């Protein structure tokens, strides 16, 4: 999730320019995007729109609709902010890539979502390990239009600053990973996606719901914070919440005693299933 270094080892361009500001924000410089870059956005957008119609949760789809994210060009953050700030008092700030943990959490705690500006190359449409503007905006911002999720993200930022001081960030990072990035939600129409890492990936949007290989397990806070994750491939386990209220309520308590308890508990591998798990689907490795 968060790391002090960002992976883009390529030659820096205008949308990767190092920041001069202490909070790592930069100007989006919207007019500097090329026609080809806008075209990459358009391709990604239309692909995902089709894939997500019956796969993303209604909160995501409603957020997307209400934001009015441009389908044909990389969005101008300023325009999105007019709508977003009015809806939930969140705003998007531009950053050059992954930022230090404390900076990232401080932005979230103040209802600012740090977004990258650069867009992936045309040969990277299907997979990119680092976040780009498509992942950050298309993936994350629609959920920030939802009042409950908007509050969850702010609380997460505050919790992140605390976890940092308690040396428990690896536990809290797993919560972000398995909810914000790769979360599923149970609905009356079946499982739906809300995780931004999934909704910004065509392959994983199908895989997480329809492939027999990954586990799908009912969300448990301590369970998730014990579970390692992989960043180099589709997930082997998805955790399923029943509602955003459930997620918000489960994470409301002070985590300090949880971290103390976690320090004495063993870690769980990304594909492991435990006796107490509420298993909705047991993965079939390689199947
Ligand atoms: N309640 C958590 C704490 O005290 C903070 C938190 C909120 C973490 C929401 C994650 C999500 O540390
Ligand atoms: Fe992300």
C-alpha cells in the first residue's frame, strides 16, 4: 500500500516531477497531458464501465455517476473537487507517486485523497503494480462520494498516524489492503466489488467474483490484520463485508489493545483458511 519509495524507475516526466512542497503535493498540470494519454484513459474507462455494470456495488456505481467523471479525458482534479467536496467534503490532491506513510495518513485524516497524475503506458493497460491516475481516480474517488465510506477513510487516516507511533502499521496496512483496495460486499444480488484495486483492473474484476481459485471469506477485523497479502498478482483471498456500516462500526474502537493482542498472534498466509472462518467460497488452487 504505502511506501516511501515509488516504483516508477522510468525517466521522470512532468507528471512525476518531484515535489517542492512539504506535503508532497504538486500541480496536476492538466493541460500537459497528450492526446495519447487521454486516449489511454478513454480505453480504460470504457472497458471498466462494461465490466463493472453488474459487478461493482451500487455505492460505487452511484458515486461514479454522481461525480460525472469524464469518460473521454483524464479528469481535471479541480472539476472533480467541485462535486466531491460538495458531496462529502473530501478533495483530491495531486502527488507524484506513493508518499511517505505519515504524509499519506495526514492527508486522509484531513479528507484529502492523494492521487497520482501520470497514466500508464499503452502496453500496461492490464497490469501495473504502482498506482496511476486511472487507479487513483476511477478506483478510489467514487467511493469517497459515499458518506459512510468517506468517514471510514478519514478515520483510517487518523488510525494510521496512531499505528505509526505504535509500530503497528503492518497490521493496519492489511486492513486497507483487504478493504479499501480489494474489498467485496455481500448484497441481495450476490457479491459485489468495492475495492479500488479491483475496480481499476479488468482481469481482477472478473476473477475476484467468478473464478474458483480465490477464497471468499466473511470479514473479521483481527483475521484481516493477521493476514499477509501479495502485491504482485491477483489476491488469493477476498474478505466480504455485509455493509459499510459493519466496516465502520468494526473499526470504530481504539485499536491500541488490538495491536497488543496481535503482537502475540501468529500471522496467516494469503491463501490460508482457519477453522473459525466464515467461508463463502473455498478456493481451488490452480482450479
Ligand atoms: N479506530 C482505529 C484506531 O483507534 C482507527 C481506524 C478507523 C482504523 C477506521 C481503520 C479504520 O486505531
Ligand atoms: Fe489504491
